[in-house]
C-alpha cells in the first residue's frame, strides 16, 4: 500500500485492519461491538419493561384514588340525604306539634265559655301538655343537633382518612418516581 494516496483510503485501510485485529480475549472489535450492542439492547428492553410496569402501577393508583373519591362523595351525599330527612321529619313533627297546640288552644277557648273550675282545670292540663311539648321539641332539637354533630364528625373522619390515604399514595408515587429516576440514572 503506497503512502501517497488520499487520507480517506488510508483511514478505511486502518479501520479494516483494526476490525480484523483480535484482542487479548480472542475477539475482534466488531465482535466486541456486537456483544456490547446486544447488552445495550437488553438493558434498554429491561428499562422499557420497568417503565411500562411503573406506568401500569401509576394507572392503578389513579383508579384507586378515583374509586376512593367516588366512595367519599357517595358517603357525603348519603349523609346529606340522611340529615335532610332527619331535619324534614323534625320540621314535620314541629308542624304537627304546632297544630296540636293550636287545637288545644281552641278547645281551651270553648271551655272558657263553660264553668270556671272546668276551665281552670283544662287550662292547667293544656299548660302541662304545652310544657311537655316544648320539652319534647327541645329534646328533639337536641337529638337532631347531636345527630348533625355525629354526622359531621363521621364525615370529617372519612375525609381525614381519605386525606391520609391520598397523602400515602402521593408519597408512594413520589418514592416510586425517585426510584425510577435513580434507576434510570444508574443505568
């Protein structure tokens, strides 16, 4: 091979000579390059499989979060409906109690026309019933307030539990993301 030819011919000769050289392990550079490319392709497939698995897990976590949100919302709606039903029932009872009180007052007026003693007795009875009705109304109000507080406490506990679960899920997602990134960097 003459030395006076252009550089490109000299370079391709050097490459062909180098490609055919055998290293200390008994393999040519071309064989070694092929082996490295196979290793690289295997590592790339493994990383792609891990990324696909992580994406699937993230999708499952999103579905779980949505299911929890739906369950929480259904619980809130059910609780609101129960509270509204209790308030409606209490209001109906108050209306009935008012109607009863009004009926008692009318009866009292009719009795006033009659005998004085009978009127006094009926008035005392009506007053006693009115006090009992007020006590009943107050007891019902207190019971309704207790039910409302209990319902709100239960809703707050569910929401708190949901918030803790969401925080745990976010922490898990973050940790998985960090692991993936660390793994990707180390690869």
